[in-house]
């Protein structure tokens, strides 16, 4: 586990680093997905009748889910960077109260204060 004192305090730096990490992960996942599709293209695997079919379908589905999660994370980081640019970073997007510095240290892309995060998504 890393020591928080070793982490950059500047939110712009932390968000830029996190964005770069997510972009690399997303590229790797998309490459893995493309590779999986390409590898199965030349086979005559029939997911319905092939004993390995469920495994192939499951792996594709799992990889697709990971890609979607990484895309969502990238959108969260980009939204945090936009809030930083417009001066609203550190203010809860739901209630307008300050987001505690400890929360931002743990989750630099956090858009909500602890109370709003605990109350769940908006409906």
C-alpha cells in the first residue's frame, strides 16, 4: 500500500495521472477484446454446441464489462478535470457542500460529499 504522503497533493496532477492510467488500461482491454474477436473469427466455434462455447461467451462478456467500467471511470475523471477547470472541483454536485479533502485524497474524481455518496444515486 502506498503512503498518502508520497502522492502528489495537486488535484490536477493526480487526476492527470489517473486519467493516463485509465487510458492505458482501456487501450489494453480494447486490444484484448479485439484479439479475442480476431482469434475466434478464424475458428468455427459454435457457442451453442461447442463445450468451450460458454467459456468463450463468458470471457467476451466479462471483457466487455471491464471495457465499459474503464470507459465510465474515464468519464468520471474527465468530469473531475472539467470541474477543476471551471472552479467547482471540491464542491458536491448534488448538494453544493464541500467535498472533504480526505475524500478527494482517496478518490480524486469524487463528485459528491460523503453524505450524498452514502445516500446512493439520484433517482
